[in-house]
């Protein structure tokens, strides 16, 4: 398959994709416009926020403000196909509630922000309250190197990253039940970028539909 046909092929089989390369390079409007044009109407793109925001500025509002504004301005190009925006924090960044609250005030009203904390100090009620007040989601991330993740509903929708290398049918059925028991109106679930991921995604959707 030619590279230019891959996204269209993917979009015909799965309802959403998490874009990782935007972590390294801020997305340009022309690229986003092309993505929107070659995917179905109901397709959604989740965008990983630039490392300029999360790893260089480390959520400091004064230094991240311009990058946040640029990101959301360009994402308007996706229109209704824009899904959540994932802010993945570095493991070395510990809990800083004032910094988080100030950063949340930078976000536009329709931000769709999800936060993946990789330092356990963030998993606290006052952090959940700050996210809830801003309508931001706490990303539930299952990885090989972490303890069982908390499932805390801080928004009307959920964001889940299932990053283990192997999932059985029983594992995926259990996840479908767990996510189906929430009050979330929508949930975005992504697997690690391995050849097994599309099959896992389709199996999870089948389990969720039963």
C-alpha cells in the first residue's frame, strides 16, 4: 500500500487514531486539512500535545501560552474531526497543583484536554477536583512499568491508553465491562503502535457491543 492511502484504509476500519508525531512537531494546517479530507465524517483524531508544552515548558503557563494558542488555532482545521488533546507529562515532573490550575486557565472552552500523569504524586483528590472543574479528563494509562491505574471520571468522556504488549480476549472483555460501567458518554481507547493493535481495537469494540 502506498503511504498516502494508509490513513484512508485505516479510517474505513477504525473510528479514531491517536497522533503521536505532533509531540515532536507542531501540526501544520495543511497537513491537518489533508487528514480531515481523507477520513470518514465520524472519524476523530486525538492529538498528542507538543513536548514544547509538556516537557520543555512543563506546563508553566507563562512559557507555554504561545504554544498552546498555536496548537489549538491549527487544530480548528480538523473541525468536528478533532478529538481530545493529550497532555502527557514526563515521569520526573511531580505534582504541582498551582501550576496545573494556572495551565488549565490557558485552555479554550472546547479544549477536550486529557492529562496523562506518569508520576504517582499526581494521583490525588485535589488534582482530580482541578481537572473536573475544568472539564478535563484524567487519562487512564496501563503500562508495563506502572501499578494498576486509577479510573477516575473527571469529565463526561474518558481517555484510555492500553500499552501492554499482549492482551487476551479475556483481558479485552474485562476492559470492555470496566469501561462500560462508567458514566462516560464517549471513551477514546488506544493501544500501543504494534502490529497487534488493530486486532485488539476491533476485539475491544466487539466486546463493548455485546
